[in-house]
């Protein structure tokens, strides 16, 4: 499959793309699109989307294998995931787009941006948060995909309540979603010369033990425009403690 084969054109958004309408009392040009981290559902980014909605309409995409897409097949690759997200809505009607992805969501957003630009859908800026540059992914350790290793990895990340992980039903749901996303990332490879036209803003966490400074700096090789790197206090999920500040920074471009 190539970008030019993306022929599906929708006139409405799929019901699993969540809209948080802009609340500033006037319609602003463009929209922000939020791409969650591995294993996360769109509902987990509602608070961020609500903060971003101060800058205009904000959409949160939902990946397969969770929530209302639980029974949909897992995408083979990150590229196929991005294709499905792009084909799920009339993005040209809400462009120019500001894309925001956290962790794995940064890679999904980058692939989405490549597809959008190839289809003449304007991308104003790509915001990547605690996500390694595309060319750094293949050199990183493979992510676990067995049940026990997945649960251990999820617990180590620290973003999920341990009491929830102890619940068998919840543990099955989250490992299903994370496994699908980890398989897609494990198959991902991107050369350093692959670029988008849009500017890239990189948000990093000073105490992130998952994504180091070099993996963040390499984002500059993936844009034909400008690339800036900003640092926040905290670990890999620093975003939870800095939602208002991050939203204000993104909205400064709105």
C-alpha cells in the first residue's frame, strides 16, 4: 500500500474519534488532534483535550483493540494504524492540523502527518511528547508482548493504578491493547532522511528513563522545517502533572 492508494473519503468522522469542541467563544482556524500512548484509550486524554480546546476544536483518536474498537483487528504496523486513523474522518475540512502525540502516539502522529501531507491536508505543526524520533525506534530494545512481561512493563511505567492491574478482567483488557500497540512498534523502522514539511516541537521529561535526550534530539532530522526541544520536570508520564502548561504552549500556536 502507498500513500496514493488512500482513496477512501469520508464526509463525517467515525464515532470513535472524540471531539472536544473549542470553548473560547469564537471559531479558530484549524484543529488539534491527540494521539494517545501505547495501550491508552481516548478517554484517558479527555483532560488534556479539554485544556487544548481553549485553543479550538480538539479531536482524540481511538486505536483498535480497546473501548468501542475492542473487537477490531490490531493493525499490522504503525503505518497501517495511521492509515486507518486518517481514513476515519474528513480531516481536510478541519485543517490546518496541529498534531499532538505522547510516547508511541508521537510516532503515530508522525506517520499520520506524512499521510496528511501526501494527501494535501495541511499540517501546521507536529507536537511530540516523550516519544523517540522515528529513526531511533528500531535501535531500541524490543517491547515485551507476553502477558507476564506486559503486566510487569505496565507496572514499571507507573501510569496505571496497581489495584486495577490486580483485577483479572482489567488486566486482560489492558494487556490486549498494549500488546497490539507494542507489536506495531516492534515492527516499525524509519530512516533518518524521512521528513515531513511541518515544523516539529519536541517535549521531553528530564527524568524519563524510557526516552533519552539523544532519541529526542533526532527529531530534528525528520522535518524540513524548524525543530525545537523543550524540557519539563518529571518522568515518562510527566504530562499528567503539566497538562495546563503543555496545553497553553500548544495553544500559543492556535
